[in-house]
């Protein structure tokens, strides 16, 4: 009797789960199946590998060898239908723009004027405003509760009370995409955070970024928006600053917090494992609303190019898109026209890179 009841109950739960899955897919949620071990590896709060044997076994019994199923809310670009639009390079990003840095020639474009959330790409503008203010880079800034995220509850290794030099805060914001570091930089601007945000928007207008608006210095708000065309302008302007070039392309950095040393790493897999990339500037970004984003300045086939990729789905697809564009440039003969040549793209095998350790 118990077995029959158990089987009937299990069938009921299975039917209910299938119905829920169908409802979620119909509502626009991305429904993905991944191995349990891979799902655990993507958690930013994951503990080091030194688990006790008993804990490991308990975890194995709980999850077994079955795949875990999770869903990710649709991004703004997905909701707008931009991800479904095909392009000749078969990019996974909803919007993209590739420019010759010297001539501003458009090499490739896909929805370049779509206005989308930009997540931590915001921090490039944050860095420009900080450096424009010419405040002492060795001044000690303190992380406070005001720098914590109470909306998305994104974690940070910089606890309230942490004291670091402005230079370290800026480096961590650009390299490791540290949200509290970016927030602290804005709070310690002359006039405080409101003045800092005002300066960000004024700087954007001065650069001709008409599709851009900022409401915070770290990009956690979905109201921080821009277009690929505007972000190409930002990358070109930021590239003129040697500090931004250096900090954004550094692969790791160690800071001393009290008696402890903390090591931080870049969020860009192409910087961690270069694969012969010559990257002069970069920034990544991610929120559920923005999807996965990436901007870069790089030298490809003797040509300095600016690349912008917005709202890519999946942890590695933005980097794969960059590799697709790079191989396409390397195998394409361009004319001098101010638009993109459309040759048959060369098939590119996606590069395997280590999983990201940061959410932004």
C-alpha cells in the first residue's frame, strides 16, 4: 500500500512539475538543465574545496547524479525580442557594435541604437568622473552600510568598515567589478553621491552619449541605460586615460584589509586566459535585466578596434562573441566604406575559458 501511494504521489508531483515548467517557459523564463556540480561551481558564495568528507557525501546523497534545473529571468533585450534577431556572425548578444578606433569605420553592427540596461559597464564612467576630479589617489576611503546593496542583495567581500586608498577602490571597481568600491568612490566625491551622479550624466552628454542615463555609480539599477553606439564613444574616451587602461586590464590585485590580505581577480575571462588577445581596455557587466555585457578595446590584425556586446545569454557567450568577431576580422578584407562588409563568416570553435567568479 505504501509503495502504491508513493508511486501515485510521485506521478502527481511529476505532472505538477511539468505543468509549472510549461508555465514558466510560456511566461518567458529561460529554463536550463545543468549538472549539479556545475551549478554549484557558479555560486559566488561557494566555499573553498576543503569540505569535510561527511559533508561532501551528504551533498552527494541529496543531489545524486541527476541534473539540476534552474530558471533565469528574461533580460530587457530578450523581452524586446532582440535576442531572437539573426545576424551574419550568429552572435548571441542582443546588440553589438565593432568600430575601427582610428577611422570610426563601422565594421559590424547589430541593434546599435537599442537602449538597454548596462549593469557594471557603468563603472567605466565612474572611473572617468573620479579621475576628472583629481582627488588624492592615496586618500583612505571607508566602506559604509550606505554602500551595501539593499535592492538586489549582491554580495561583496568589502565589508562595512573596510578602509582602502582611493586608488585601490578604483582598481577593484574596474578589474573585479566591486560594487561597494564603486559606491564608495561616488560617496566621497565633492558634494557626495548626488553630485557624482550629476557629473556622470554631464560627462555623458559632453561625449555625445544621447541614449545614456545614470542613477548610480555601480550599475546595479536597471535605470542605468545606454546603447552600443554610446558605449563605443565611452570606450574610446576612456582609452585616452592610462590609469583606466592599466586598471581595467590587470588580471589580479592584492589589498591589505587590517591584518588580512585579500586577493581579487578580473571578471574578464579573456584577460585571465588571454589566448593571444591584445586588450587595451575592458569592462564586463551583468544583472538579470542587462544580461551579460562586455566592452573592449583591442588590437586585431594590426587594427585597433572597439567592441561592444550587450545582453548576451549565458556566462561565456559574450566572450565567444568577441572571439567570433576577432576571427571574422582576421579573415575579412574590408573596403574603405563607412559601413560593414558582409562576407561569409568563418566558422569559429568557441573557446573554453574558466568560469567567472564575479556576478557582475
